C-alpha cells in the first residue's frame, strides 16, 4: 500500500506543486483489470463500485493482525495485493489530480531482468520469472513443460524504466 499507492500519490503532490510539470507517467500493471476476462481495452474500468480513497484510508488505519486476517476479503475480486494496489493507485491518481495534470498509465505485464542497462541480466527482483531467467541464463534449465500456445509476457526492466 505504501509503495504502490502512497508513493504515486506523493509524487502527484510534488507534480502539482511544480509550476513547470507537464505530464505524469505512472508504471502500473497489465493486471489492474485482472477481474475481467476476454478482450480488455486499454482504459480504466469503473465496474467495481468502491470508494477507493475511503478503502485506502481504512487499510492504512488497520493493524497488521487485522489486515492479515481480512486481506482476502479486502482485495476481492483481485487475485493478489499487487493487482489491487495498482488498480487503487490508478483510480486515486485520477480522482486526486486537482491540477488536471495529464496522466499516462503504462501497463507492462511481468517485468523481468534487464536486457542491457545497467548490465545484461541485472535485477533486484525475487519474483518467479527471475529465478527461471537465472536458471535459463546459466544453462541449468534447458527446457520447460508448458502449454503449446502459452505466451510468457515478460518485458525487461530497462525497457520500462527508460
């Protein structure tokens, strides 16, 4: 919550206080609309009737024990906290953009190790794809059983951050 929602909201405040700020770019995720199935357009859906600001404030006030106990209920219909917090951030950025700064959301799928910068294979992630990438890169993992038409949608971190 503090990183995926609080961070972007603080950056928006800085942008609004900066007279020469022209646009705001937010790195979100392709999975913000993960509760939908079929073709998903590149837009913000408002099919979940939720007061995002109130929910954000409620969660920040909860103690860790209560938060852990009710986390599944809080995040419904999302699969995980990452999808939920990224969706919340998008809605709150739009709702709280009092200066009407143009906001662009980029929604990469899985962000993986660097292609070039700062060096080939660089990452600070501990995600599943990182482990697979390391094993493949070292020549330890030579093949993988999976569905024939499966697309692994991984984008290098330096493609997203440039």
